[in-house]
C-alpha cells in the first residue's frame, strides 16, 4: 500500500515500538494520530514529526475506556477526514508467578492488552469498512505463540490477541478488503519492563540484556512498515521477529 496521504492511528505511541512506528509512518507521508495516556510525550512526538515536515496530532486516549477510544478515533477522523491504518500496539507486561496472586495486575493486562485492543478495533473498524479498504496491525508477541513460566497471564493476553487477529482477518479480508496483521516480537529494547512490580522477574528480564542483543524499536517499526507497504493483494498475516541470538 502506498502510505503517502493515508491516515493512521497508532495506540501506545508515547514510547517504544509505537513511537518508532509513528515516526516511520509520518516519514512515509502518512497523517498519524498518536494515541496514549502520556499526552506530554505525544505532544513532543507530534512536534518532532511536524518539524521534519510530517503530519501528526496527539490524541489523549486510555484504551481501557471505550468512551475515550471512541472520542480519540472521532478526533482523528475529523482532523484528517477518514482512517486507513490502525496499529493496535498499546500494552503492558507486569509479570509474576500465578501463586503470587497479583490479581489486580492480571486484570490490568487483560483490560489493556485484550479489551483495550478490542475497544480500538471496534472504534476504528466502521471507518475502514466505510472506505472499503484498510489495514489493522496488532502487536501480539512471542508470548502469543509460546507460553513461559512467570508470564502465564501475559501469554494468555497475547494468545488472545493472536486469536482475535486471525479471526478478524478471516472475517474482514475478503468481505471488506481489509488486511489484518499480527506482529510477534521477541525481546525489544523499550520501557516494557518498567512496570514489573515483582523484583525477581524485573531483574531477570533486565538480565536478558546481557544474554542477547535486544531488537531496537526501529527493527519492529521496519517490520510493521514491511507489512503495510506490501502490495494491496498481499496480506502479511503474521510476522515473528526475534533477536538472532535469542535462544528460546
Ligand atoms: N518490548 C518487548 O520486548 C515486546 C515484545 C513483544 C511484544 N511487545 C508489545 O509491544 C507493545 C508496545 O510495547 P513496548 O515494548 O513498546 O513498551 P512501552 O514502551 O512500555 O510502550 C507501551 C505503550 O502502551 C501504552 N499504554 C499502556 N497502557 C495504556 C492505556 N491504558 N491506554 C493507552 N495506551 C496505553 C503506553 O502509553 P501510556 O503509558 O502513555 O498510556 C506506551 O505508549 C505492547 O503491546 C507489548 O506487549 C513488546
């Protein structure tokens, strides 16, 4: 798909993979809605994009809150006149053993990683259907393909993302000419570990940096761009992208 002039929503655009992808989308000529809760960061990113000749607006959005998501999508559609691309990327990974019973963190992961992604899909889909084309890219994970001890709930949420993504592709690909892609990264250098409250797991995750060369956010942004820029009749359904030296 030619991205120049296309209108894209990126959730989780305030840091990491989302911010890197938003920059590449804007550089390719897309008009980008930058969505997340930390609006100061979004404003800074929007300024950076505009300074380099791109187009972007900051959209304060909590994906857990349906009204916030609907309002954010409406703001983007009103600003640019439609919607072509959705990068459902917001997510978090506060991992711990199940027996630690951090039920609040489990619910938070389900709310953001699964229900949040469904909220933004629900708000965006009618606009893509109206256009008769579009592309939805969902950030799953290696944890959406395999299960790891300590990551039971995170893996459950990312398996749900993978299943939802494939089901969506089956329903809207042929019927509405909408492509649907699941991105499944391994270890990427982002802020994702910052929210791990279990010190042991946080140290373990940080320690992985000494064992392998983490992917950069740009590496994943490039894979998203590959899927988006494929010819219109090509739906890159899944992209499983790992550090070369990731041994699991
Ligand atoms: N890093 C990895 O190794 C890795 C591997 C596989 C998959 N992933 C996935 O990649 C995605 C992006 O994560 P990242 O690694 O780039 O980490 P990150 O830098 O922590 O980014 C997470 C993004 O999600 C947003 N977010 C969290 N809760 C939100 C909410 N309630 N509403 C709206 N936005 C929310 C955050 O923005 P605000 O806090 O400003 O709202 C932030 O922009 C996640 O889905 C993650 O599961 C990451």
